[in-house]
């Protein structure tokens, strides 16, 4: 079991999380809501290669997180699935 705070998984029973099977879910919660020490924890457990692979396949990342990891890994935003999904489904204008 990873030493991550329960506040990250407020809607889930942490005893039922399979840290390997649900890696994308865990990584998403940490990169969008976690602190630096949580990042260090998942980086030590999953490794940068696995984290990069999972982030590239995530369907929803906010702009700040997307920009950060685009620069962190040196990957163009167009290679992220969330960026492609956003282009396919533009949001309507709010007047």
C-alpha cells in the first residue's frame, strides 16, 4: 500500500485500491490534487516511464497540468490523449 493521504481518495475505500491495476486513477489523483511529497511517493513506486505512459493516455487533464507535464517530459501537447479529445469535442461559447 502506498503512503498517500486519504483526502486524495475521499470517494473511494483505500483498502479496495489495487495500486497496480488502478495506476492511472491513482496517478491522476496525485498529479491533479496532490502535494509534492505525494508526487515523490508515486514516482518512487511507479517510475517515470510508467507515469509518463499513463499521463499520455488520460482523457481529462486541466490546462495547467497538461502544460506542466508537456514541458516536464518534453512532449508536445498534441501527443496527449486529453488534448486530442478536447479538440474533438469543443466546448460551447458562453455569452
